């Protein structure tokens, strides 16, 4: 429900083909989100509405400090045909990442190259930022890693725990995420 006590602003929208102008209410919530009631805008074409909305968001971001983050680039190495790795990449793509999935028949070599001990390995290994991320680590933990930037090589959720992103089933217990030197990084 919009905050009715928020200051009322308006924006003038002009139809290009008729030149008719409409004043549209623009509500600014305390969290600086913007809500436009489209029923006040006599546009029929969905494309025009989309362009108008993106223009409005660009305008609003310039004056309210709203930032649109680019997706976080990542490269995920896995054995060809591993479906849980594909599901994990889809999960990350839905959570602000842009994951390139790379097939390899030498996961042991990839892990050796990046200093991943065998006991911390999983079905896939991913490079994101300056870090190695092994296994089905939740997106929130990866974001924490990228935000905090600790002085470590990377993190791992060893094995393929049920209920972790990309895996089926229900979570049985908290996920213990390790650093690659086998210290506990966090519990999720």
C-alpha cells in the first residue's frame, strides 16, 4: 500500500501523436521507490508504456540516487551433463549474477589449479571477482564475500547438500561454508 503521507509530486506525460498532455501523480515512498498509476496515462501500446517506464526510472534514478547494479560476472566449471550445476547457474542468474557455464572433463585439475583441497570439493567450481567459490553456496553468502572482501582465496560448501541452491530436497541442517584453508567462513 503506498504511503499516502509521502509528498505528492506529478509528472507531465505528453502523447506524441496528439500532443495532449496529462499530469500523472508520482508517489515517492520513504525508501525512494516510485509508483506510477498507469490508468491515468491513455497509452494503448505496451511498447510505449515500457519506454515511458524506463525513461521514468532513468529520470528518477538521476534525482533520487537509485542505482541499478550490473550483474556480477562469474565463470562456473563443471562436468558436462551435471544438471544440478545447471540449476545452480540458473539460481545465480536469477539472483543478480551473469554466470558463464564452462564444461570440463578435468574438475580435479581445475580444483588443483585454484587451490581447492579434495575434502572441500564439489561438483562445480566457480570464479567470481577475485575468489573461488566451490559447491552450491547460496547467493547471499557470495554477496557477503564480495562485499567484505576478506583476505582469503575463496569459500566452499563441500559435497552436494540437500536443499542447497540447485539441489532438490529440503535443507536438513545449517550449511557450513568453509574458507579454502578449511576454516569456517560462515553458517547459513
